[in-house]
């Protein structure tokens, strides 16, 4: 199971949150509404708790006009990943937040992807700096 979803569920059991959601009052408030049956379904079948969809919507990662219920999206982690990837009507900040959550879910499911995600860090900064004066190739 994805670590970020486990942290979300554990956040309801502490006052300050847990793991990824440490010091996030919204996550603590919403994760306290998750019942035992939803936790059991998550552990046994991998169903994403309804509270996580509410959290994503309240944080502004998904526009409030979109129906973020399990019936509309689906119940599995794959459905959540597809929803975070294909959600329309997003600004750049919410798209980055969705990609960040999606990346952490993918890395916890498929640890072998760690190389593909980390290999791209700093590439664009290097390319931007290469064109600036003084940062290009040395002239002999």
C-alpha cells in the first residue's frame, strides 16, 4: 500500500498529523472522519478512503466544481493516480501538488522507478544556465 495513504490514515490518530501530513490541520481533521470499515477496506483490498478524496478537493489540488467522490472516480489506487494525472481545469500550483502526490504513490508501489524520477532533477536548470553568459562552454 502507498505510504502517503498510510500516513493520511495515521494522521487521524495524532494531533499533529503523521509522516507526509505532519502539521497539516486539514489532513488531521479529515482523516479523523475515516471509519474502521474504510481502513479495513484499504488494508485488505487497496480501496482509497473517501476522506483522501475530500482532502485533495479541500486543499485545492482538484477544483471544487469536479465531483471527487469514489462513485465518479473509482476506488482503487490506480483510479486515484489516473484522476490526479487527468484532472482538468487546474492551475500550475495545483497541478504540481497533484504530480507530487502522484509521484510519491508511484514510488511506493514501484520502487524501481526511483531512478527514472531522480535522473531528471536539475536537468532544466542546467540547460537554462548553459545559455547564459559566462556559464557556457569555455573558449580557448
